[in-house]
C-alpha cells in the first residue's frame, strides 16, 4: 500500500520571539524541519512526503534546501488559514489506496520505531494515534470551578497520527470546527474508531525558546 | 500569619537510573533540593521550611549541607511510605494560624512571583493551586476506547499547592486513597473549594534524565 507523510509546518513562529518561523530555526546546525523530513525518509525512502508550508515561506524553504544540500524528496502543498485547511491542502496531493501519517513539522524527534508502530496499527485498524502518559496531575475546568481528574484515565496526544486514506478523506469532508485540535478528533467526529499506540517521550513539539533548548539536549543524547 | 513550606523529597530516584535519589543530583553545581529550598528562602527568609526526607537519606543530606555550606534554615521530617504519609509527617511539625505551601522537592525552578501568588490567593480563599495550560491534545481512556477531549477545559497541575493550615489538617484526616494524586485532590475530597493561580512554564518536575538536561538549560537561561 502507498505510504504518505503529510508534514504540517504552518507555524508563523510568533511565540518564539524570533524573526523566522520556528520550523526553520537551526537545531544542531540545520532547520528543525529537515530533521523531521529525514526521520520519514530514514523509515522508508520510498514513501511520499508532502510538506505543507505557507506560500510566503516556500521560496525561503527552497533556498534553505539548496544551502544545506538537502535531498530528501518531497512535494510542497500550500499552507491554509488553519491547521485543518493545511492538512486538507496536503490531502489533495494524495491518491489511491494508501496510509497517511500526518505530523507536526516542529516535532523533529520522531524515530523509525514510532513511525513503524503507527503504520502497522493503521494498516490493521484504520487509525493509529501515538499517546503518552501525563506526568502532572490534571484538573478539569467547569466555569469558575475545577475538579481533580484521575490522570491515569488520560493520555497526551502526539503525532504522527496515521490513518487509512479513505477514512481520512471522508473525515475531512466535515466542516472545520473549534473542537478539532488534532486529526484524531476529526476522524472520531466522522464516526470512525481511534486506535492508540505508545508515543515517544522525546517526541516534543518545539513551540517556545525553552523547547528549542531542550531539543538541542535531546539531539546530543541521540547522537 | 505564619508561613510554612513543606518540601516533599521522598523520591528514591529509581527512574533516573542514577545511584543517588534525583533530589540530590547536581544542578549547576549543587543538589536540586538546595535550589528548591533557596527559592522559598528568597521569597521570605522568615518562613518556616520543613523538608520531608526518607530517614535513610537524612545523614547524606546533612553531609551535603556541610559540604556546600548550605545555610537555609529548615527542619527535617521523616518521609513516609507514600506521598500522603510524607506530607502528613511534615504537617505534624506545623501549628497555629498559618498558611502552608506544599511543594515537590524536585521542582527547583519555582520563583518568588509564583510563591507570592500562591500565598496571596490562599490567604484570601483558603487554597491556591498553580496550573498551566496543556500544550498537547488530550484523550480520555474508557476501557478499550478513547475520546478526544477539549484541552482548553483542562489544566496541568504544579506545586507549590498552598492552603490554610486548618483546612489542610482537616483534609488530611481522610484516609489515603489511590485517587489522591496531589494535595488539591485531598482537600477537594474533604469538601473544600479549590482556587487556581497561574503556574510557571519552567516549574518542571525533574523525573527523568531528559528533565535534568532541560533543567541545566533552564538554569542557564535564568542566570
């Protein structure tokens, strides 16, 4: 079956306080996004990688690829107004019987084991969402009051969220909605079951300067 | 009103894969726990600090204090079988009209602002729990299925959790229970309202080698 990775890198990077979007910030000498794409390429050099980038960033990305001699094959789709729109633009480049992993561009530390777990489970069940146990206590907010929740009953959700393409395309026929914080919530809203796989502790999302510092440390640990 | 800090350092450190418990691991040249106690001392040098330590670690701690010339005044209570027992042992050293901040020994990055917020809110309302927004999507597990949850409706819970002493003592008359993952859950179970304050992103709990690496980076950022 065809395998796709849709890597979503719509971030404007405003939260980083940096001039360039966070997916382009250097991590161990090259942009975060290159590490991310390389992880998929290492897993399967035949898989089709679709990078979703805002139109305004595409020329900059192409220059970065030239400067770094970056040769992981990929196609580019246009980023949309929201994450939902971006994924939809990426999906427009997919076809046939396939499995699709949708991944945050700013999570460069996914590894072959995690990607393999996701594709294997999605091939069997239709969906695979990597999750991780919560390390902190949890409270639920209801108006002005809050309640202690048993954290064992919750999981923190990572990417790559992986699905059969036909399921994903049906799910993305639903109109966008505030409740859709990830692809699993969309697929679930469309009535499909969601299967979980074990995530990876270091598969962090780089969204703050502190995360980038942590990322440098993770990179050193892995090398 | 009297102010207490009960710093709970019961960890055996097994998860760190290190020989010494994680509260003693060096961070920027001195044990994690010393940073933690210093934060309370910086906030108010008159407040009473109670350190809860397993009996087996107390001689080692005293030697560390001598070696480092550590002079933050504090009393030591014996660690118990569970966190609940440890806090209870710390509470046995408190008295009078007071406010009590209960804090994880392995969270060395709390600052004066956070401690001040907690004591101010607890003085006004009886309780103050520092919380932080979730950065990842959240799923709730029910048996073999799971459900997407709106992460805006949840908060990740930190310490110092701060209470009026009379409330805390009443709450700790309840017998221990699996559902008690923090002090707020105990106080809530005893029927008292819980008030929230804004936590601090860098107020992380050091529980894995990766956390310790991140901690070194946070320390550099702050210095």
